[in-house]
């Protein structure tokens, strides 16, 4: 992964973590039971370089008071050292269960595909997803991230423009969206996308360019709760 892409990922992840933390704070302020219950945060397995930086950011942003480290002696030592200035944060090392191994890329890809299928069809094919058709004009598709923060002419001599990881980019509806999983945003306007939750996901099964219609699979019947869709890089071949 290139340095620039890592930087973009780091910035966008921090923005989303901050938004989520703010949402939880508002929830806790009006719900004493939720505040007393607290939260359990399941972090990713990327714990080196930028992954470690994002882990520290999450600990600080969510105001964690207990950090459980599973089978990572070096990580546990690093966290204890860097968090020693925070007496209200306890770092506890847990032993990994015997027989646990890292999953290779092929296994992770297969597992992800199965989870997507379960989202639409259920654990035992006990759900009946619904196929729907909408006009191109009935929806708006956006991608988060892209485009320079400033034009090259406004940068210091020799500096290269850096893409803005939180910039919204309107996406033209074409065959490139086929077989993509899109998020359905609760945002009412495009500028609310970053700070809005998603209602769920749809899977694009067909795009008719001539008729300007999109056929998609949804986990439930009826109209979409929002006309604003978010596209990423998640593809799925139904089978």
C-alpha cells in the first residue's frame, strides 16, 4: 500500500471514529443505563505502523479505561509504555487460545463473501431478499474520498497535491456499478453523508443504460429509506 493511500485511510478512519464517538456521547448523555453499561470495542488486527496509530486514536477518542490485548506480547508492552501517563487506563494481556491461527487472504475473502450472502439470504437461506428497479434519476451515488485538497498552483514549489479522504464525489451511474454492494445513507443532503448512519446495503444486479434503470437486491421490500447511496470497493458475485 502506498504512503499516500495509507495517509488517506488514516485520516478518513479517524474522522469516522470521531463521529461514532460523538454519537455515543450524545446517547450516553440522555440514557443513564447506557452510560453505566459502557461499550465494548472490537478493533482490527492491524497493529503495526498506521494500524497502531489508529488503535491509539481509538483508545483516546472513545475514552477507553480498559484495553485487552490478546496474544500480542510486543503490542501489550508498547501500549503499557505509551499509556502509562494515563492512570485511568488499564492494559491487560490475555493469552490466545491454543490452536488459533491466522487466516490467509483466500480464507478471509471466502468468509467475507459468505457474510454478504447471509446478509441477504440468511444463515440457512431462510430469508427472501427482494429485487427492485429504480430510475437513474431516483437515486444519487457518491464516493467518499478523492480529488486534491488544494490545486497544484496553490501548493509550495515541489509539493504534490494530496487527495482529500473525506471529500464527496458524485459518481456517474454506469456499468461500473454492476455487482457492487452500496450503502444506503440516512443523509437527507449530500453534505450530511459523513455524519450520517447507513440504513443497510443493496447489491446491484443489473444496469440498463438504454432505459436508465438499476436493478438491485435488498434485504426487505419497499422503497429505500433514502435516495443517497454510497459506493466503495466491495464487490460480490452472487452464486
